[in-house]
């Protein structure tokens, strides 16, 4: 049976009707067609699905959508726009912080949280904070460079 859910997604209050067991990831991708958030493992092990809920980063594949009632959810689509990239998006481009790009939305959402939470003081700290975001192409060094650039 569907349940009502009111949640702010990227600045728009959404009044939804959802199955209680649906994850935030599936809500975003399948119901709202916000496909910037990626499904990698669907088990909390890759970070491709990272979004912010009330400013905190979460793995949206492990978050039941119902738990975001009344919250503010930000996805990669809400971070910047094509005309006005978020500084972290611009830094990833400048430093080639990706190859195939599949993990990039999650990497950027984590990177923004990393700087905001004060864990971007040196490359070791950044690597530790970002360790839940897997990049199969191995763009890690450039990702750290991009985060250091935004931080300093
Ligand atoms: Fe959520 Fe991999 S899809 S952590």
C-alpha cells in the first residue's frame, strides 16, 4: 500500500505517494527521473548513489525514502547548473577527476560534504573521507587534487 511522502528535492517540495519499502535511490531515479544519482552496488559499498539529506551525505541505496519525510534532499542535479557549475564540479573538470564518469555524481556529492565538514585539510584526510566512493577507473589522485583545489 502506498504512503504519502512530502520531501524537498533540490528546492522543490514534492508531494508523493510511494511504497514504504522503496529506497531513496529508486525514488529519485525511477519516480522522479533524476538519473544523475547512480546505482552501482545497491548495497552501500560503492558510493555511486551518494546524495545529501539535510546537508549530510548518505548512500541513497541504503536510505528508505520514507525516512526523508520533511527533509531537504540534494542530488547532483541540484548542486549547480549547466550555466553555473558548483565549484566542485568545475574542479573535477579542471583536474580530470573522472574517466568513464559513472561514479562522478557520487564522488562530487561526497567531495562537497568532505570540504563542508572540514575533512579536506590534507590528501590523507581526503582519501580517508572519500574511501566509500569507489572509482573503477582509478581517478583517485585527480579527485584528491580537485578537492584540495576547492579547499585551498
Ligand atoms: Fe549505493 Fe553502491 S549503489 S553504495
